[in-house]
C-alpha cells in the first residue's frame, strides 16, 4: 500500500520495482522513438533558416514564435474535443499528421522549392498536432498506470527525453554535415510513423469517455463556446495548480526564448560549427538523465513539495551564465557547465511537477487541463521568443540573453507554497487506471 507520512514523505510501491505492464511498455516505446527522432532534428528549422535561407536573428526568432503561436491557437478547440474521444486513435492521427507535413520539407528541398513560408506552415501544423497529442497522451497515461506508479512512469519518460537529447543532437549534427540540412527532418518524420505503430500495438479496449449531461437544446456533439475555457477555469481556480502553472509557463518561456538567439550567437557571431553547437547542448544532457533517476528517491526521502520547490529554484540559477559565452574551447566548456546545472535541476523538477499535476487533476478533466496548460506554454514561449528577437535586434544578442537570465532569477516567487496537502476534486472511478505522457 502507498501513503503519506506525517512529515509529507511519500511511501509507495514506486520504490519496490513493480512492473508497469506491457501496455505501458508500448506507450513508452512509442514515446522513445518519436523523442529520439525529434532530438535528432534538434533545432533543424533554425539551422535550415540560417544555412539554406540565410535568415538573420529576427527571421529565425519569428519562425520559432509564429509557428508556436499560430499552432497553439489552432489547438485551442481540440482540447475539449479530445476529452470526450478515445485517446489512442487521436494520438495515432496526430503522429501521422506530423509525419506527412515534415516529409514535405525534404521533398521541397530536393526540388529546389523550399522557402521560408513552407517552414512556417509546417511549424504551425506540427505545433498544433503536438499539443493535441500531448493532450490525449496525458489522459492515456493516467488510464494505463496505477496512481502510486505515476512518478516512476514520468521518471522513465524524463530519462528517455534526456537520453535522446544527449545522443540525438551530435548524431543529427554529423548527419547534417554529411548529408545536408534536411536529412534529420526526414528522420523525424519516420519516427512519428513508428510512434503511431507503437501506440496501435498497445491493444486492449478503450471505452469512449462519457459526455456530461447537457440541456436538451444543446444536446449535440458540437463544442459549446464555454468548453474552450474549461481547462483554464479549472487551473486558475485551483490554489495548488495555479502557482505551478504560472511558474512553469514563465520559466519554460524565458528559457526557450533564448534558444534561437544562442543558435545565431554561436553559429554566426562566434563561428562554431554545427557539430560543436550540437555537442555543447548534448553532453550536459547527462545531467537530465541523472536528475530524472534521482527524482523518485528524493521524493521518497524528502517529500514531494520540498523536492519540487528546491529543484524549481535551482533550475533558474544557471541560464544567466550563457550571456558570457565566448569563442573557442572556453566558450564550449562554459555552455556545457551552465547547461549541465540547468538540465540536472530540470531533470528532477519535471517528473515531480508532471506527477503532481496529474494527481491534482480528475480523470474527466485531464485532456482539457493539459490542453490549456500546453497552449498557454506555447503562446507564452512564442510571445517571449518574438519579444526577445526584437530585443536582440535593438540591444544585441548577448544582452538579450543576459536579460532573460536575470528575469529567471525572480521566478521562484511564483513557486507553490505549502498550504497543507492539496487534493483534486473527486473524480468518477475509472476501470483501468494508468499514467500519461506529459509535457515539461
């Protein structure tokens, strides 16, 4: 049996090594193959924009920002729509959509027709499909895994994420050097096809989620306008979820806003080769693997809240150091040290926060909540990326990176404060409880 001690330390079957089951193994395999494909194509679109289309900082930032923003807006009505549909068919469909649109990039490149507009359209479609997939995957995970095993399941996803981040970019950088800038996009497309096959292999029945009762006049399969806001209403009304939501969205946005700027700084101003740039961000991912493996034992020893807050503070102490990167070996070492500290802290934080979010969300609200959360994160990242692109044009790339790092130091003020043990609203029992794949 699992429980919580008086000190708040979790005592659960998680530490006893119980198998998570064959169906979870297929979900994990599907996640692993698509994640490796995505990390193989690490920053593929900025690289293509810089190397093929000769884009500057403003256009690279605009590409990243517009794709996220428009994709997130497109995905807004899909969260409530997914809530009342079988999740695995939705996940398969989104994998196939991403596969198809990504394959259009190497095809256009091969015929000399690749342009900035196509990259933008593909970015939008992939962003919308990604949000929809994550929305369905969260519910799928919670339906496949026992509640005491959620942290261990999320830890496995986090370990996979950082293993892929460690191995994918160097291989992808080498592939770009040998075969050209679009080969990794093709590999990413194939990975989504394999992911769809893995999700299909999960097997077993998946009952259609029941719809809540509606007044006779609105009895319809169509969405009500109010359905679109249900996820945000639930998150913002929850004293436990609200600070977690605000902190995570802002921190992720500020970190990601500097990614295109670092690509321009390192590949352009400082003259690093693509393989060096990829290596600088791949090697520190060992820290994410270590952090994700430590998350469960740390929670068992110190309690979920303490680990969540401590790792949440530590993860924002590092990025300001990226403003001081210089050319040559010293610059690469500095990036690796800063990224190692950041990623290790994130590796602990992410599975704990993802588990906490699922614990606090009833089963019949997971899709809408994750959709609202992910859409907010994408829009915030898009807005901050656009702002930081303009800021870099006005003040210089290095100054913009420094400002983002300084603002991150204030974000711990938004972390949750202990106010007892928060619980989710009661949810109807589900016949086959299980975990889900969540975003970080």
